[in-house]
C-alpha cells in the first residue's frame, strides 16, 4: 500500500494565510519527493486496482473545550479520508452486507492509507481539508458485497485468538480478528446447535496467532514502520498465513494498520475453504478423457458426492470442485477404492479439512 505522507501541525497558526499557503505548498512538494523515494526503495507498494477518490472534511475549534490547531487539523483530515471511503462504498454495485460495511468504515485508516492533500484552508477557528485517496475498489467490492449462499458456508468456526503484547490490547485485537474474518465469510463465530447437520462435514475450529513488531522510524520521513505476522491453523496445520509491513505516523497506528491489512489477506485465503465443498487436485490428468471419466465415476459411485466440476487448470494439474457431505480424509479413502476404466488413481496428499491431491496412472 502507498503510505500517506501527512505533514506536522503548523506551530504558528497565527501567521498570515499567505505564509501558511507557502508552507503547505512547500510541504506538498517535499511529501511528493519523499513518497517517490519510498516507492523507489520498495518501502511501499500500490494496488493495480486502486482508484483515486476525493473527500472533504471540516473541523472547528469550538468542538472541544481545549482545542489545539493540531487536533483540529487531525479531525478535518480524518473526516476527509472517511468521506472518500464513503464515496467509494456508494459506488459498489449489488447488495451490500451492512456488517461488512461497518467493519470497513471502522478500518478507514487501512483503506485510505494512500492519500494526498489537495487543498487545506482555514485558520485558528477551523480547518477544511480536501484529500484524494487511492482505494482498492475491487477488493473493497469483494469485501462488502453480500456473500452468495450458493457458494457454500464457512468451513471453520472461530477458535482461540492469541496476540502478542505489541499488537495492542488483547480484547480489542480479538474483536478485530473476529469481526474481520467473519465479515469476509471466512469463519462462523458460533458452532451449529447440537443435533443439527448430522452426517455432514463438521466445522473445524480455527486458531489465529498474531505477532507484531515495531521496526522504528523510517529515515527522511515522519513515518514509523512495523511488521505483522498472522497465522491461521486448523487441526494443528497452517491453512492461511500472511506477513505484511505497515507504515504510519505513530508505531501504534502502524501496528493497527498492519493487523487489519494482514487479516484482509488471511480472510481471502480462508474464504476459499467452504463447507460442503472439497478441492481435488489431479496430477497427470492427460489424456483429458481421464478427467471426464473420473468426474462421472465420482458422481455415480462415490457415496456423499453430489456434484463434480472443473474449477481450475495449472501446468500438469487440474483442480476439481467437489460438492457433497464428505471431508478430505473420507473422500481420499473412497477414491482409493474407486474402480476406474482404463487407469488407476493414487492419493498423493491430504490437506484437511477440504483439500487433497491425487495422481492418475
């Protein structure tokens, strides 16, 4: 993500407007230079799908009993960035999940982390700021659109959450993890009631571990760097993992932004695992007639399989999407016993709860 280069507060708010404008102009030029330097050094990256979205925010000194110019400017900047995010959300087509939208607005610092100040005006009594934020509209759309139930439900139920002391207050971090992963449809927060879903694949508990580390100030900028590592495990095996760098004006903000960014990536990985669906990777699939015969044999002869279709192609591998009431281990056992016309099948690897690899011979 591109890191916003926000300038320090004006220590002399009583200076004439022209002087402040010159200073703001100087800061914008300096910020652009530092941003270019950071990009050239690989400190920050941008999404190929980021789109510029404008927002305006205003704040007055009368809003608080003991106002300061820095606080007034910070409120105006925050409102401008949230306004840009609201504009981007208003452009999302299709039905929007209100809980997902709420979670996105709560993480406005992450979604609008790349921004530049277009204009700033005002004085000691109030400030008006206009920004242009680079927002990943494709990822935003995927995050807030209502999930299609036909694609299956989450394969995981939220288990334990462990966060390092430097990640923030434990309860607050846990709430962020639960809200983000459930909002993306990656997990369900509560297991189904006892007695329901008998004979079907059970939900697997997902344990999430977060480790955060402050990397110190970034030279020639007003930024602090941090690194966040998130690991999600099920049945003792890692099913999703992400390590991301983060940058912000303070170490605490950098850590919070890194946590949200890492959870977005982990949530996308986990959302590929759906209850009622299995991923079957088939090696040595040629000739292609073998795949058609395997699909037919699974639909007709494997108890618990209701539908099989090609989901993806890679070099030397075909991925099949299997719909039914089996888990990966059970399907592996039944495939090993499945008679096939003109070729045989061997199980190469089982990746619980919903993925396995076989080879045709």
